C-alpha cells in the first residue's frame, strides 16, 4: 500500500477526521496496516490528530516542493525544463550525473527534499535536512572548452547571489570562488563537477545547496559560527522555496545566455561587484604552497589576481582562501 | 575446468604431443571437455596440431603480454607501478575510471589484449583486435587546476611520439592536438578524460591506443587510406609490445616530472618540433564556426595560434582539424 493513496483520502476531506474503518475499507487493507502508514507519514513530517472515536485528522503537511507548482512558476525556458524530484536521495549530484551519462539534455534538474550524503567541495559533507533547504543539481552542456569550466562556477555564484539578494533583501556576498556568505557565515554552496574528453567539456553537473529555512538546532553547535540560513539571518522568518528556485533558474539562464553570447567579460564585472574577497588581506593555500596577499580582481580566464606584499602580482587558479595570519 | 591448467600441461611438455587420455586423467575431466577447451584456446589465438593417435601439440601461442615481464623491464617508477591486465574488456577507460573512483593511485595502469568497445575522440570507435596493439589506460592525479588539463594531452602526445620514434625509427609526427601519424596515416590515438570539482582536477584517465602489429586485413578497406600500423609502416616486420610500453611509460614519466617542475614551456618546444600541423593551411571546425588559416604554434596555455588570411591571429582551444578547402 502506498502512502499516496492515504494522503489523497485526507486531501478529499480537508480539516476533517477520517475513520480508520473508512480508510481500511477504501484502501482494502487492515486497520493495523493503516496505523503503520500513518506512523510512516509522521516520520517524514506529517502531523495527525488521532482520536479513538473519530479516526485520524491531518493537521499539517511538511513543506514539500510540488513539481506542478514549480513548473507553473517557472520563468526560465531551458533551465529546469525537466524536473526529477525525490523525497530523499544519497546525493543529487550522483543522480544528475547518471542522467547526463544517459543523454539527458541541458537544463535537466534534480531536486531532493533531503540528501543522505550531500557533497561539498573536496569531499566535505553538506548538512541537507528534510524540506528545509534547496538541494539540487542541474545538467549543463556548454560548448566552451575545458579551459573555461571555472568561469561557469563564478557565473553560477553571481546568478545565485543576485537572485537571493533580490528575493530575500539580505546582504549576501560572494567569497572566492563560489561560496555565498551573510556577515561572514556561509548560506549556500556551489559545486560544479566537470567531465571532459581532451579539451572538450562533455557535461557539467552544477550542484547548488541553499540553507533556506534551517534553524539553529539543525546545525551542530561547532558549525554555528561558520554557517547560517536565510531564515536565521532574516530574524526567524522563512522563505518560500519555490520562489527562490524559479527566480534563481531564471537569473542563471539569463547570465548563461549572456555568457554564451558575449563571453566572460560581463560576468567578471558582476562578480567583482558582489565579492567580499577583494581588497583585503587573505591567505591562499594552493597545491604549490601558501600565498599571503590582497586579492584585487579576476583575470580574463577567471583566475584570481593577488597582490603580494612586495608589490608583485600572482595569478591563483585554485586555492583554499582563509583569514590572513597576523 | 580452466584453460590455465591445460596450458600448464603443454608448457610442461614443450614441442611434444600430449594425449587426450593423459590430459583427461590429469585434469579429471572427460575427453569431450578437453576437446572443448582446445577449441576455446584456438578461438583466442592458440594453434594446435591434433593427431588422433598422438593427441594434441601446441604449435604457437598468441602474442600475449606478461605482467611479470612488463614489470621486470619497467624503467619508470610511478607510471605502471600497478598493472591490471585483462584478456578482453569493453574499454580500458571504463575500468581505469572505476579504479580511480575507488581511490587507485597515480600511475595505475589498465592493459587489455582486446577491447570490445574501444573509445576514440567524440564517441568514435577504435579498432583494437586481440594481441596486435597496445590498448591501455592510466590514472593521473595532477595537482594542476582544470585550466591546464589540455596541456597533459599535448604532453602525452609528445612522450608517445618521442618514444615510438626512438624504438621504431619510423618518421612519426603529431597532428594537433594529439594524433600520431606516419605519412598522413594515423597509428595511435590518445584520449584524456578529465573529472574535475570546480577548478580542481580530481583525476585524469589517459587512454592510449597504439596500432603496433595490425595487418591490412585487420582494418575495414575504407579505413586503409587513413590508418596504418607500425608493422605495416615498417614493411611487415612487427615490434615487441613490451619494449614499446616500458619505453613509453619511462619517457612519459620523465616529461610529466619535468612539467610538474618547470611548467608547460619545455613541452611546447618539444611539441612544436614534432608537429606536422604547423605552417601549412588547415581548416579548423570549432563549436563556434569554421576557421581557415595557418597554425603557427601553441600559446602558453596549450591552445593553437592560427594566422588567418587577413594576417590576424586567433587562438583555437578546441576544433577538428582537416584539410583546407581549395
């Protein structure tokens, strides 16, 4: 017996008690089976009032994304044109990669209410509890060569930052290359996994995690000085995830089309305007060694230009950026 | 019953007939089972003389690579330090990728005698029959950022070209970016599949196919004006595959270490010296359109600099290179 048919029964009788006997008859299962399904729904966020005499009443549903609602609000044409929604997955990146290998087109979107094993940069984990954030991955098939893959990472950060600033009116900035911060605390992560054959990009899986409605209790204590959510930053009032997703997909698609037509120049300007990493001392840990200096901008390829203490500049392609050591 | 035990019996009696009855007794199987195993061995290149009175005599074995022999001749330290050998696989790239995902270290080498579904550039097939070529894939884990992945493709072509010229003394040149040609016909293909997380290369699977001892009859007729083998180009005399593999791995490792230490500059010089694509008109078909011009060299990133008819130069990152249209 699927919980879908049980939920339909409650949707047909909103705000009313439905007797266990009626459910049992309608679905053709035992009353014990009905009770087990109610428990299962409670475990994923549904709340019921159970009365011995009257039966069960649905009090509240978890905040669940609805694909028809998403599609009806969608302003983008390609991005999100096909949506694969899951209650719970190991990682949306893995599913999107499988779809890409099977030939799914650009713009195919995978969204999950919950990730068991969300992935961040460098194999780090990512807190992604049920229904409280946006955990999604999208397939890109750009015709740019592999040299320019990092530009897509920066473009995605710009699109997400612009969209979230507009929807939430919160002071969000970009930490190089692609973390979004509010007052120094991380509210979203972007991870672009590229697959290339020689110099040709075959596809890119863009993973986006946005901590929308998480509460302080959703995070381990030791993380609270490093991470926050849009809701916490907004004084406790949450945001509608459907609005955030559809607005972001639209902004992202616009910038992507601009990039395909005009190149990386316009994106550099937008990125630099939103960045919180420029013009202040930083320590950059690269595979080749540590660099102390002041990041002053992006070069034409998307690498970071850093002015060192002796006045010379270096180009940094890949690094972990941290606070300067004083 | 494994064919290995049957082969051992013949190795213990070199040049002699072994009776079906003796084999049947020694291996504890029926004489019909023995006959079936002989047929199986014949199907993969072993030749037997069968006498009703005397039994079977092993006439010749297929040219099969021996891992202990490869390891004993190996001059490289990291490249090929671990070898996974297979009689037949779908594609060595797929196996190496799986090993890389499981954490196999840099230098892990996958070699197969035969590929059922060898892959070339852009999803094209690759003729890779039993025992006549070198079909292999190696895991690289460079600490260079993704921007520089194409440099590894050019480096690999230089290493293979230098090594094959030394071992075979044939006039081999590099067609941009990484095909090796003898008198305009392709004798090897290189395919580097990169996997990256944002700007970090996670690993690169370098696939190398070398047509060593193939004969004209191994190719479809319509391909014979485009491809050749070292053996055909050498007037019918073949080459020892173990020597080619171990010499190439050594050259490749030397250039890779040079690249990690000194950067791409020295590789540009070597590539340009061996290239057959420079200073003659070509048509380059890029995702953005067709360019007619004369390739004049590599730029510092590894892209091709092309002089157009009007005297201006363009940088080409990715293209199919063909003959100019006259």
